[in-house]
C-alpha cells in the first residue's frame, strides 16, 4: 500500500506518510521511451529514400514527444505526499503538492472525525478528516479499498489516543 505508519513513540505519537502509486522508475522511463522510439521508427525503414519519409517522421517525432511530455508530467505529479502527525491531543495534516507548495491543517485529535463518503465525494469512498468546522481530504490518490482500510486504521488509532 502506498502509505506507511511510523513506529509508535513512547509518548503515543505516530506519523502516517501517504504517496501516490509509483510504478515507473527513472530507469523504466528511459527503457519505455527507447522501446517506443524503436517500435515507432521501424516502419520508417520501408520509406527510406522517399519524400514520404519526412512527412511520416514528423508525425512519429510528434507522437514520441507527446508521450515524453505526458510521462514527465506524471513523474512530477508523483512527488505529491501527505504526512499525518498524531500526537496526544493534536492531529496535523501536511500536504506537499507537486509544485512545491505545502498546505497544513491541525486540530484537537479528540474532536477530529474520520468520515468515509461511499458515493458523495469526487472519488469513490472519499476519505476526509473534519474538525474546527473544516473538512480536509486525505489520500485522494489511494484506491477505494486502501481508503477504507486507512479509515479503519485512523478510527482505531484516534479512539486509542483519546482514552485517558
């Protein structure tokens, strides 16, 4: 799963780190681009010495450039991460966006509520934390099953932290 709980500290605090799925490594990126360029270039061999080569080559190059740009954008988007710090009496969510900006939300852990919307959110099983009149999303990039599992984990940990 693309999230990890830290080891529980003696004071009861824990940290949750979430990140999007990262299935294509930098080495895989190079390999995919090389294989795609090879496969797109093979049909051009039949056109060697003809004027049509340059016309088709322009479209092949444009296709390869579009794939490169899409994969580079995907790589940048994968730098997104969310960190949830649970300390006795305090919960803090910090989101690091792909553009480098950060967003932060904090509340008293006793009053924080974990809500899972089965169908009302922008994604299935939309997971939110609510406190101080504000509702923030958590793990939007996770799969629905991962969000359900995370919601159950969070509810259990928050309930255990709030006990005297």
